[in-house]
């Protein structure tokens, strides 16, 4: 099974998936740690910066489910 993931046919897709996952993790880490501090430095209180971060995460959560539902409605794939 692991050999199939790293096979010649799937190696490029596997590496692209790793790069995409690492990018998302780094972006979320950056937003979670730096964004509230940047907002506080611009004169807003901590509650406002955390509220903005919470709204950002809720919007991201909702868009994931909305986009997956739209994809499923547009062209459903058979079960594997």
C-alpha cells in the first residue's frame, strides 16, 4: 500500500499533496499566532482580535462544507 503511494505514477501527486498540506498548516499557524498580535499592535483590544480570528475560522469551516456540497451536487462520483 505504501509502495503504491510512492510509485512512479503517484509520486508527483503525493508530493503536491504534502506541499499543500504544509502550506495550510503554516498559514493557520501564522494566522493563529501572528494575526491577533498584529491587530493588537494596531490599537484594537485582544477580544476584538480573537473575535476576528474566530469569525475567520468559522467562515473557512463553512466554505469547506459549502464547496464540497456544491461539488457533490454538480458531479457525484460512484462509491469506491
